[in-house]
């Protein structure tokens, strides 16, 4: 079934509001979210045939409410049957009617749902899947395709995630102010991983892949509209735009990875670069600097340069140093080594890598071998570079990375 | 009928004479071949699933130890001459078709474009009991 893009957009945009309205009315998040999913599927079947109703949101709320009423009725009779067999119904299992308040709080609903779906008790893959369904309005089948797992597996993962939220007892509402910033971090992290999942695998062997990166950008845009003064939200949106801008140039005709320094920069998306750059330049001076803003700044420096040689590497090295101060992550140090090598020569970069050899978090990681190989190659030590490229190729678990590293070996060997 | 097609690669080949020693054009041709195979099987509605497996040096054997706790060892395949490099699961009307697909996969191009003629093990996937 192919849906008219305008209708699809309408449905997807309406999703968080409809879920919010139903949860507020009936109280049960898990069942409400299922009911909305059914309403969305009904709309996708009916609207192209019968036309879009005058009040699409009202239509969806009505259909989802009807499903909820059916659900409550069958649950009640099931419990009555069970009660007859097993004695009185425990108080906690009795159905309580949700408070029926109909406030127009589309934005709040989106945020509340995002906070809920990024609940710390959930694994990150579950949080991403639940976010895609409850906030993004994707069907279970679409999400399953995006993750390359069978639909029944994804359905199970989503229903377990909802059960986890239910047993954690979080109410459907905005977290308190002190809690909010930690919860916002979790939301941004989920959106960031969603983006990476789509971006990293865009060159994999997958034939069909729902575009997770675009969905992550769409949702982050929504958060940015709602919280324009949160610098890290702006930073994350800018980072996604500036990274995604290079997508077309990042893979060759056979799906092989093309590294930054060999990309055809005329294929970069100028509009996305402009938007991302203007967001990050407006945000950075405001002072509350975080890691998404800094990563966006680095991406912007790359995106503005006409070539690797004309890239402002001293500035990139400086931003990596700021990043390293924010978080103790050896991957940052690894990237900084590349920047330092571009400024002071490969041996300066290699010296930094030697210091990372003893870091247990990187032990045996292919990236350390890959970066070392790259710097050795720049230093003219081809034999040693080949060894490191080979080691990296045997360690990576990404087909596209492995192929890229094997090509490097082949190129240096001839 | 569903079949699992398992691609076995000689271990020695992987480590010192394998793909890591081929010229770039040959590697490209090999990758392109595998990609086309997956695309064609998908387009024909025959592909159920396919995965390439990471290098065997990460492989571990797990047995339940005391109290069911995992007991992890590196062996015994350190001496194995071949290892499973990847698999396809295809859904096809006949065994002959499964053989055909396996033969195509087996002939993936290697160094200088010479077909590798890798051994592809074929196993039928068990099916649910017939409907009453």
C-alpha cells in the first residue's frame, strides 16, 4: 500500500496528539497506543478511498476511542469471568476512568510521549522502536523492516517495552522540572541513536530500509520547535542536518563507503548545510555548550571546506579538545589524533594513538587499528599500514566498513 | 520449501591468501556480485534472510556451567579448516531451484575474476506440521 505523501504526513503529525488524547481519557498507555495504531491503519486504508475527513484528528480520536471502548468492555467481561472463578477482583485491577480533560496540548503531548518512550528502564533499541511507533506514527511492520527483524519480533519488543513502562509506574505527564533535563538527555540520545542507525546502515546490504535518519530529523525538528531555547536540542538538529548533508556522496555505486577526503563535495546537500550551520552558529554563542553542539561545529567546519587540504584542521583539533573535556570517551581522543595529524603531521597523531593502546575500552576495537593504519599510510609506512588495515578489516562487524578497509589493503598492495 | 544455504570459507584462505590479498578491482567485483545476488533473490520474492558473519577470531563456544552460568571458551574450532562465513535462507518451490541459487553463489568471482566455486552446504529448514 502506498500512501499519498501528504496524507501520510498528516497521519504521522497527528499521531502524538491522538495518543495523548486517548491516554488522557483512558489512562492505559499500552492499550491506548495500540488503539491509535489501529486507527492509523484504518485511516491509511479508508482515507485514500473515501477522502480525508474534515477533521482528521477528530476522526482518529473517535476511531481510537471506539477501539478503546471495545477493549475495556472485553477486558471487563474477561475479568468478570475470571472473578467468578477466582473470587473478588483485586482493587488495583479494577478499571478506573481516566480524567476526561480535552486541552489543546499538541506540543506537550509530543514531549510527554518522547519522555515516556525514552524511559531509562528501556533498552535503547526498545526505546527507539517505541518512539517510532507512538510518536512517529510508523507501523510495527515498517519499524520491523527498518531494523531488519521479523514483524512478530518487533511487535513483541514493543509490547514488552510498554509493559516495562507500565510496571515502572510513571504517570502520563510532564516530568518535574529537576528531572526534566536528565530526561531530555535521554530523549536526545534516543533520537541520536535512531539517526545513526539509519545513517550507518544506509550503505549496508539491506535492500529495503525505512528511512530512520529522516524520521530522526523530523522528530528532532519537532522537539526543536517546542524547545527552541534548549541549546543541545538545536545542537543535535544541526549535527543531524550537517551529517545527513553528505549522505549522497558517502557511498559509491556498489554501496561501498567513500571516506570524507575522497567524497565529491559537489554532491553535498547545500541547503541542509546552510540550515545546520546557521542553527549551530546561532546556538554556540549562547554559552551553554554541550557535546551535540560541538560535534555539529566540527561537522560544519568539514561541510564548509572545499577539500580536505583546505579544511580548518587546527580549529577541528581545538573543538575535539573541548569535547574531550566534556566527556571521557576514547573515541573522541581517536578523532582528535586524526585532526592533530592533519595539523602537525602523522607522527604527532601516531604518538597520541600509542597513549590509547592501554585504554581497555578500545582494546581490540577496529577503529583504533583503522585510524592507525590511516596515519601510517599518510606517513609513508605502507607495510605497517597494510597490517593495520587488515587487522581492522578482520575486527569490524560492518560489511561496508570491512569492504572499505579491504580496498585500502588492495590499493596499498599494488 | 525453505532452504538454508551456508557458505564455508577455508580458514587459511581468509587469513593469508583470501580476499585481503586481492587487487581492488577483484574485491569490487566480488562485493558487487554478492549485492546483485541479494537484490535478485529479493526481487524474485525468494529471499527470507541473509547474513554475513564477522571474522571467526571472535567466535566463542558457550556451554552451561554450574548453576546454568555461561562457560565461554575459544575452542575447539581453532583447528577447524573451514568456517561459516555467511548464509542465505531462501523460500523456493523446488529443490532444484535451491541448487541453482547455491551454484550461482558458489561461483562468486575471486582473484582475477576466476570463480571461487566455494562449497555451499544446503539444508532444508524444518516446516510446521501440515494443516488438518
